[in-house]
């Protein structure tokens, strides 16, 4: 199997990686948005709602903490989710550009 025969395989791998990154970032942004919404409203106590909130906290908070250390808080306004989502979009654009060049 020579180099010309490997090009379609590499292109398929690059497309698969690009699609995986796009879907992963899309789902993670949705999780961050759900985390924001559940932090704004007071939900009634329910074991299922509590598990969902705990899952969102466990998944989103470590990533958001990276930005909370850098970005100062403006009173009750937390800008870290907005900056985190922008960084995810930038990473997605970079990965798409790298995958498109392959």
C-alpha cells in the first residue's frame, strides 16, 4: 500500500476527527448552557433534578474554573461561561482549519 492509496484513508480519518470534535464541542456548549440555566432558577427538590444538577456541575465546573481564576467577577455577574464558550468556538475553528488542510 503506497502513499497514493493512503490518502483516502487519511482524509476519512481527518473528517472523522473533525466531526467528532464538532459534535463534542456542540454537546459541551449545550451542557454549559444547561448549567447556566439551572444555576439561575431554583428547581424544586427532586432526586432526579438533583442528580442532573450534580452531573452538570461535575462536567462543567472544572472547565469554567479555569476562566474564573483569570477573569475577575463583576459582582453577581459571572462572565466565565461566555468566555469559555468563545474559547470552544475558537478551538473548533482551529481544528476545522487543520482538518481541512489534510
